[in-house]
């Protein structure tokens, strides 16, 4: 299961990276074509630039978690402390 967890996190990080790359390409296209909003006449690339900041952060965090899961493995399951009852079927 640890290998599967690392592979899933790496696949997710790859998807996030592709989404961020396409967002950047779209923003550069909107900038180069000087595209504007219909009513406000505001440049469209402003929205792309604002969205790119958290997307880049998301890429960094997702790759960090993927590499951590691959190198260290998933954390061991925690045990219920004494004094607490296990609830469940």
C-alpha cells in the first residue's frame, strides 16, 4: 500500500503540474493577444496572473508530498490511546 500511496501522489502531482502549465500558457496567450473583458475592458491576463500564484504553490506542495511518500513511505497507522473506546462496527 505504501508504493500505491506514493504512486497516487505522484500521479496527482503530475496532473496539478499539467493544469498549472496550461494556465500559464493561457495567461501568456491572453497577454500577447491583449484580450480584454467585454464590459469592464480589463485585461484578461490579470486573472490568470492572480490564479498562477496559488497554482505554483499547489505544484510545490503536491510534489513535496509525493516525494516524501515515495522516500519515507506512508506513516504507520496510529493506535487508539487507552481510556478511549473504539467506535465502529
